[in-house]
């Protein structure tokens, strides 16, 4: 019996339907995310909203907080099947609004719906991974989770760039709908088998309220930073920051804000390197298209290089994990973040150099992609090791919350730096370099915290 269990894989009959469903669901969200990164500069110009560039991403990510926490809090009560269906519905509504938007405000509203749905979708996926696979298979399915970016990475950014250049950026949104339909048909039956584990309505309600409060406070902070040179901006930013403190303490695992050794440090380190990666990717595309004057399809190819590097590293870490039985997970996180430091430094050179910037941009994407490919699935596996029976939804939601909140703030602050630079007539290039320098600081902080990560022993049932 032990030999069969050790040889079992994620595509064995017992896990096949769930595995295929997860890959399809993640592929759908990944395709939309990678495509929007590529077309964002184009649609910002077409809708006369370059000053709101950061909100294209921050509105999605802040709404993703709500989707993550509300679905994560309700999933133990309503079940993964119903929760996944609601998440898909919100995601589709957001696609339609974004595709038909006539100004940046409408587009941002659409992104809010997309973010809520996307947060719920990925939370359901994490929940299913926790319940559906033993610990020894989780790094493999989490590698496939990252590997689900391969097809979108191959065709998403480049095709999105071509469509934006030669047809319309709106078509990129419509193109996502067939993927959603296929994901629904093949994923929902796999999720139907999971049953409710625990019902804690009072705690769930409190978390939902804190999520709403945090989103409001973060929105105030980012909006105020956009005109921080005015006293009203200072007041708005300070008020938003004060509102954020208590919800953050309640929504993150205890000790995360102080990076306490163990699960809190794992979540904190992950938050900083995910923030750095997403913001770097967002602003390097803006730099390539609006500063270096590259066409959108060429910028898309550079983004694709980073996504493919991520997938390759995720596959490698799963092989390493199988070889050392998970004992080297902590070390792989630190090494991965080290790769990211090199990558983010290279992208600053790529933007700042008058010539040769394209080479540095490709190198930066390869290093940052490879680094996060090592660190991201591995921190997920370490966090899930800390899960106790009945807390699957909470830990899953914490992971997705971190992946949404930290880049939402980082991209938003970067957008504010660009807006301030333009208002002070310092130029777009100065704003982008400031935004990228912030990402270097964040990934250095993540590297420091990674030494406080501590693995937990797998439970007996795993």
C-alpha cells in the first residue's frame, strides 16, 4: 500500500478530474491577467487615463481581497461548488463591463468585478488542493498551478499585443469568455464532491467586515498618495493608513506584521516578493511601450519570457521536492528570492539605459520569473503544512489574500509615484524608475524575512 501511494501522481484516476479542473480554472485567470499587463498602456492612452494607470491593476487586486476573504470565509458554509459558481459569475460580469467601457472609470469598475471573481476562483482552487491531495503531492499540483501559466504565457501577451496593435484592446477581454465556459464545464463536476468541513458563521462575518474596511482604507491611501503634494492628499493617505491597521492584524495570521518565525514569516516574505514581481512586470511594460517605444506585441514577448521562466522553475522545484521529501523547501524560497533581486536590479538598468535596455529587460524577466517560480509554490506548500483540520479555508484565503493585497498596494504606490512625478514635471521615466526602485526594496526585505521561515511537519493524514 505504501509503494502505491508513493508512486501515485496528480493525474492518477483518483485525482485526474480535480487536477484538470484546477489547471483550466487557473489558466483562465492567468490568460486574462497576462493579457491585461500587455494591453494596459494602450487602453490607458485610448481612454485618456494614463494618470490612473496603476488603478487598472490595483482595482482588480483590491477587489480580489474582497473575493478572497468573503469566499474564503463562506466556503466552509456554502461548499466549494456553490462558491466557485458565484466567483465565475462575478468574473464574467467584469469581463463584459471592461470590454464595453467608454472611459477609465467604467473600466476600473469592470476590473473590480473581475478581481472579486478571480479572488474567489483561486481561493476555491487552494481549498480543493488542501482537501484533495496528500502533502507529498501538493508541491506537484502547486507546480502545475504555476505551470497553468505556460499556455497563456506562450500566446497571451504576444497575441494580446497583436490584437491591441491591429484590431482593438476590447477584443482581448472578449477572447477570455470561451476559456471561462470550458473551465465551468469541466471544473464544477470535480468540485461537487467536496463537502462542508466546518461552519463558523460569526468569525466569517467579522472577516468579511474587516475585508471591506481594509479595501476602503487601502483605496483612500492610494488615492491620497496620487496627490500627496497637496494637504488633502496627506490627510487622505494618513486616514487610509490608520483604517488599514486593525483589519490587517485580523485578516493576516497572528504575527505576520512582525514576521514572527514560522507561518507568519512565510506569509510576510511571500507578500513582499509577490508584490515586487507583479509591480515590476506592470511597470516594465509601461516603460517598454511608452519610454522605449516598443510595439505592444514585442513587450508581450518579453513578459512571456518571465512567465515561462516561472513555469520552468516551478517544475524544477517539484522535482527537488520529490527528491528531498520537502526538507529543502525553506532553502529554495531564499534562493528563489535571491534570483528575483538580480532580476529587479536588471530591470532598473533596462529602463535607465539609453541603449541596450531590451537585453536587460529580457534578462530581468528571466531572473525574476525563475526566482518566483522557485519561491511561490514552495511557500504555498510550507503554509499548507501548517493547516489544521477545519482551517483549510482560512489558510487558503490567507495565501490568496497575500497574493492580492501586497501587489495591489505596491502597484498603487508605484502609480502614485508616477502621477506625482508628472505633476512635478519630472517626467514619466523618473516616475517609472522610482516605482521600480520601490520593488527592489520590497524584494530585499522579503529576502531578509525568508530566513525566519520555519517548516511544519506534515500531519499524519498526509
